[in-house]
């Protein structure tokens, strides 16, 4: 019993220290996320990391950690899944991931449909953040927006075909000419025009 009591006391001390560190970091992290959201056009966004102490221990200590968010001026921050739209969630996840990866160097970071619900102007800012991240990590981004795609150093064209009884997905590394054509297609409705090609070349410069 004494041994169990000793372990419990030690665990309580460690969890108290962990709680203090989480509270301290939550304030810093919240401020940094908010700053990135403002860069991404969300001037009125509020983001908080709420750390609540619990009576019982769980697998990660003695806390409940929640991300609270609102994009609206005067709004009350709530759990992300209750208030964030698709576009807001895309930008929020980009902000969170970019900060996490500044502190934890992962070899590869993947963003799938990071452009969901994002407009052209904001897409350019998203692309700039992804470009900055690529200085420390390999960043793979699946996108349909030329403002984001044009920031990449390499482009792969993904196509689903049904040449056989089973649908196949082909991935092709594009050369410089292929990159221009792909961006031009994103800029065009259907037919690639001389104007869209010129615009694609300018985006890729």
C-alpha cells in the first residue's frame, strides 16, 4: 500500500507540473494561431486552448484540453466541430499544423483539399504559408486552386481513369511545360487560352 501511495503521490506531482506547462503553453499557442488566422483573412477570429483540470487521471495526465473557436465578431468561442465552416476549418487546421511543425520536425506533412471553401485572395496566402513550411519539411498538398499550386517546387498531376474494369489512379510528374499547362487549365473554364497560359507563367515565376 505504501508503494502504491508513493506512486500515486509522484503521479499527482508530475500531472500538476504537466498541467502548469499546458496552461502556460496554451496561452502562447492561442496567440500564435490567432495571428496566423488574421493573416488568412479572419480578422475577427478568436481561438483559445482551454485546459481544464480533472479529478481523475486519464491517459494523458489529469486534464481535458479543448480547442475553442469563433470566426465572428462578438461571437462566443465554442468547440471547433460545432461552429467552424469548411473554409474556416481548412484555415484553422493550416494554422495549427504550421505551428506544431515548427516545434516537431516531421519529414513529411500532407494537406488534402486544404483549399476547401477558400477564395482566390486567401488561397494565395495559404500557398505562401505552405511554401514557408516547405523550408523545413516536405509538404504534399492536394489542391484545385492555381494560387496554391503555383507555389510548389514540383507538380504531380493525378488522374483517375477507367480504361479497364477497375478504376485506376495515375500520378505523373510534370515538366515545366506541363506545369504551365496544368495551372492554365485551373485558370480556364474548359479550353486553355493564350491569356490563361500567360497568367500561369506569371504565377509560376
